[in-house]
């Protein structure tokens, strides 16, 4: 039968039961993050973290770029998916959150695979310009108003055949609401429209979590 299935709570619980593989460190980090101001809205769904890890393994990734660290849940998922010599370069503007994250990374035994860069993402990305075409996967989950700039930088930095993953590209459904003209929504619409017709990549949008866009660099 063709068509999009509706995801009711019972079906969601069933999917979680048959697919989610969780552990104590991940659960504790999610629970801690949920208690922070705005943390419940900003934390990654465990299913999305598991998807990121799967994508990294499918890509055979050894070098990953992450824009937006927060408390490091997605960073942890990505780092676990890498071989021992792999690395995640993750950037954030707030050292407080990455300091919290580092404790969980140590507990998971992946802290040596993670390099944190503190400062505006635009500055970090500019500093990585000489590493063009070397990253296997990039994950964008930071300030929405800058998504287009982050995407363009990642197209430059990711190798051919590499993957760019953008989070929150459906923005709670606001992308289809003409009355929603705030800066974040406008910026997400713009990057969505750009990727839709960008012949540098193959694209797929997943109606999962708050919308996940996969862009495979040609």
C-alpha cells in the first residue's frame, strides 16, 4: 500500500521497542539535558542519535564535523560509530555545555575521538577551509538563521560521496505556515529550497523528529 503512515503513540512505542538500542550513559545524558533551561526542546531524540550513528557507519566515516554541540548527545552517538582512530570535530559557542558533555564522553570511552572548538561556528568553519573535501559526514544542528551558511561551508568541507545531515528542517511544521515569518523559519525555508534544487547533492527529507534532511554530495 502506497502512502505515508500516520504515527500514533502506540505505533511510536512499538517502533521504539523493536529498534531502539539504549544504554545507561545515553539515558543519563538525556535526562540531565531535559532538566536544563530549554533542554527538553533542544535535546536530540534517542532514535535520531541512533540514526546518526548508523549513517556514520554506513558512510564508513572516520572524520565527522558537527555544528552545534550543546550537551554532546549527538557527538557521543557519532563518536561511538567511528573506529578508534576516527575523530569528531564539534563546535559550539558555550564552553559550559561542552564541559558537561566531556564527562559523559569520558564515561563512554570516546573522549579521545572528540575535538571541541569553542567560538562562533562561522569562524570555526573558516579555519577548517584548508581541509576541504576531507570530512566524511557533517551534522548541522545549531542556530537556524545561519543554516544556509553552514550548509554551504559543509558542501565545501565534505568529500564527494560524503553526507551532510541537517536537523530541524521542518521546524515543528512552521515551514508550511505563511504566517510564520520569523528569522528562523524564513532561514529554514531558504535552505530547504536551496537544497531541493542543488545539483551538487542528492537529497532526502525524513519526516522524523523535527525533520531531518540528508544531502549526499555528488
